[in-house]
C-alpha cells in the first residue's frame, strides 16, 4: 500500500484550491479547529441549533435496539458482528469474523457460505411467511400489484433459470437498466442467486453512461425494458441500450427486455429476447448454490474526482449482514406489522441496500413506487402513504425541500397517522427542512433518522437509533453500534468537541467496499492513502462535532458535487463540456442551491472560431452534457468566460469560481498565476445572466 507521500491529488484538497463542492469546508481549508471564513455563517447557524427531541416513549419501550448495544459493540466488535451475521441463514458456517491482515483489503465471515437470494426470499417462505406481501408495487399510471414472498420466490427462481439459459453463470457480470418495476428487484435477486454480479445503471442515465459501465464491467447480458413512464409519458429505453451495446467494448450476448410501456422497439433477432417469453415459461423451482461470503454481489458506479466513474465492488456475507442489521435497528423494523417505503431508485446504492437487500433480508413488507412525486399531482406520496398505511418512510432532503416548496397544505389533507419513523439520506439536511419534515409529515410524533453513509460504505454508518437516541435537527448524531468513525485534522489527529475536520472510519466494517472493480490501485489511493499512517478510511466529507460530541456533516471536501443527493464529479461534467466542438476549456463548480443542495455551474472558454450566440449555445451545451452523462448532470448555469483562474501549478481555483457562482466577494486570490483574470471574468459576466 502506498505511503503517505503518494500522489493523492484526486482526493486530497489543495489547501488553496479546495473547498469547492462541500457545503462546509473547515476540513478542506485545513483549518480544522476554526470555522472557515467561506462558510462561517452556515456553521454558526448549525452549531447554534440546540433543539433536541427525545425518542417517543412508546417506540423506546419496544425498540429493536438498546442503549447498551453501543458499549457492547465497542467492547467486542467481532462478537457483535458475528451475532448480527447469525441473523442470516448460512449454508456453511464462518470461522474468523474478519481478516484484516491484508489491509485495506478485508474479508468478513471468513470461509462462510450463503446464498443472498435465499436469505432475502426463500427462507421467509420456509419460515411460514409466504403469504406476507413483500412488495406493494405502485405504477406511475396507477396500475398496481401485490407480490407475496411466495410469489417472489417463484419469480426469482424463474428469472434465475432464464438467466442460466441465456448463459449467465457464477462470477459473470449482468448490467441492469430498468425502471422501478418489480422485474428490477427480481433481476437483481436472480443474479445474486446465481452468484453473478449485477451492475445496475440508473435508467435516467444516457446511452453513453450505460456503454462505459457495460464495458468497464465486461457485462455479458443486459436486462432492460421497452420503455418507462416518467411524468405521465411513456419514454423509450431500449434505443439507449441498442446504442450502448453497439459501442461497448464487451461481448454482450443477450439483451433481456421487459415489456412495460408497449412502445415500438427495434429488435435484434439473434440477441434480444422478451422477458415474458423466456422468464415466464421457466420452471418454478431453482436449486440455489451456496457461495463464499466474499463472492462479488454487485458493482455500482459512482462519481469520483477524476472523470471515470468508479465501479464500487461489494461482496455477499458482510454486505448483507450490515444491510439487514442497519435496516432492523435504524428503522426499528417490525416485519409483521410495518409497511416500509424507501423512495430511492434502485440505480443508487440506497435502492440496493434499503429497497432490495436490507428490507427483503428482514422479511419486510414494502411499497415500491415507479414514478415521480408530482404525477398525476403533488400529493402522490401522501396518497400512497395513506393507501398502504406506510409506517416507515425514507427519503432525501432534496425531496423534502421540494415538498416544502409545494406547500404544507398538500400533505395536511391526508391521513398520515400510520407513520412512525421518518428517514433522510443523501446529503446534509438543513434544520429548516428537518423541522418541516418533523412537523408536517411526522406530525411531531415520529423520530427522524438522518442516516449518513456512502456507496462505498454499503450501509448506514452514522445515524440516530429511533428508540434510543435524542435527535437534533440537522445532525446525523453518532456512529451506530458496531461502527467507529472519527473527525480528524489534516495530520489525522482526532479533533475535540466543537471542532471540525475530515470524517474518517477507523475500523473495518462488514459492508465496506472491497475494491474498485478493475482498478485496485485506485481503491488504495482514493480511500486509504490520505491517512495511510493511521490506516483510516477517508470518506471525502467534512464534519464537525458539536459541544455534545454529536456529528454534523458538512458536505464533500473533494471535487464531487451533490445534486439532489446524487454524486456528480466536476471532472465528469468538464470532460463532457470539452467534448463539445465549441468548448476549449471548462471548469465546473457546485454552488449552493435551495432546492437541490448544490446546482452545477459551468465556466467555459470557447474555441477560436466558436460563436457565442448566447442562449442558443448555452442550451446546446446543456443538452450535450445531458446526452453524455444524463439529464441529472445538466448545468443549471453556463457562463462563457475569457479565462479561468489558475494557480501557478495550473490547478483551476474552483473556490474562487464558487464565490462567483454564489455571488460573493471572491476570497483569497494570492496564489493565482494571473490575478487580473478575476476582473476579466467579472467583466465578461456583466452581459451574462
Ligand atoms: C447513501 C448515499 C455519499 C455522499 C456522502 C455525503 C453525502 C449521504 C448524508 C450525506 C450528510 C447525510 N451524504 N448521506 N451527507 N448527511 N445523511 O447517498 O451514497 O450516493 O455514494 O453519496 O452523500 O457527502 O459522502 P452516495
């Protein structure tokens, strides 16, 4: 593993040029113990937040977690995790709980064997819960379906048989590009059942994004649909798959297509097969094999600080243990009586861990909704909660802020009395949104769990426990039992209460990523070299302890933006812009945005000869980014400038661009190679919006 002096420019903030993307930047500026100038107001506001809320007594009395578990887990972490692992069904018992001898490569539940799909489905049927509804599925146009655990068992067995017929076997990679329909869950579980790793690609991503992910994972089969419903419209999906497969540097043998919208599709006779033809005809039984605890379960691509997305690899035993455990204690799940709903898409890690693996491993009944929250109108979520008597609701701050904008009178018209626990994930939740959520959705009865974690951590790491922990609006509070995290300064030394720095995880955890698929060196460099001396995992987030030692997350300290809870790298958007013929150079920053957390602002220098015809060009560039990456990465604003501010070593000083994007006086510019460029930029912007 590389030493502390190895190049880590991709994640190590340059003290001068850092603090580009996060909401807070004490860590990034290296001023770990003092509030940074840029964000002093935000920090002061956060730390002046002293409201606390006790867990409701009725919930505390019957909670799945206890206050003692923190100490028990700290005293004997391996014993604690072994106990959590034993809540699963193992086909072959494990020996050592964790092998950390080859750090930073961990192996969990060493030598153990299990089948993840059997744990999520078959064992509930065998335990007599076959008639329990696993999925209350709600389609966007209003169609719906109830799938019991017995139904799910049959569907997964049939899909596993079909995939076998299409040539998939253990160790293969299968790309899944599907909307939020039951087949998405079935497809993931069928891969897991066969020991094949799935790579789910968000169906809102472009053909180009799908192509690069198919190539990187060397997927042999793609599972998709003819189309999907979005905001009341049926839109084609299959075309993007055809384009992606044609350009992919991977031998894709088969494309399995679910008929969802019934729209026209082009068909490749030798390659394409309909789901309803090959899956529905399969036998309803499938013999499941036991796979090693470290069998790859999935690859999920996430934005890094360099252009190429990172294929985060998760394996089986440890991942499932922590996904199931956290789902049980953080949401206080009672599988016999709760109706759980996580509003994420399965294209994101939250959908993997808290729609598919955690809830199903726990035998939960859950709602899965296909569409957007304002179709047919802005009350759709409250209608669904009322209809299915949802008791646990897990969503993202960006959506909560959208609901705030739409108005409290909309949820007020619905019976939300079934709710008992509310969750938040994806980005820091501002205290105003937290309070709005508590008052207008939770009706001041429901604890809010603000859950911090990442694609890389696989499962929740920092969160209150709803029956145990006091909560504060905007704080993720403390690491859950079994997890050890710290806030450290630039030198890796833990900071005290009231101080800020970098968030690190100082002990291995079961659902930790095992590597970056196909690029183990990047795994070591990105996460383990910043604090190599201490052996800490570097999460890339800034954080602060308040005077009670509660943790407040302050956003990214690297060049990753967080737009509506989705990670998008500045470099990725810059590369997309520069790939347009009119653009010579581009710099992208995330600027604070009331609605989406951060909005993407791009500064572009045009090539000689390119004409700045204002709005038309800007629109063209925005569409170009949407085509290259996906609509989610469309810059909110694009500013054409004559120069970009750079340091002597040629690094773009995004911090200064962020000042401009957020309409502030620009901060310290003394390390600029050419201090006059800021004037040039400001003058140039005079005519721009
Ligand atoms: C689960 C997920 C991870 C990044 C993470 C952080 C931000 C997520 C948060 C939060 C503050 C929370 N983040 N949850 N920040 N409070 N409760 O979102 O994974 O897409 O990989 O994003 O999201 O910055 O580093 P992922």
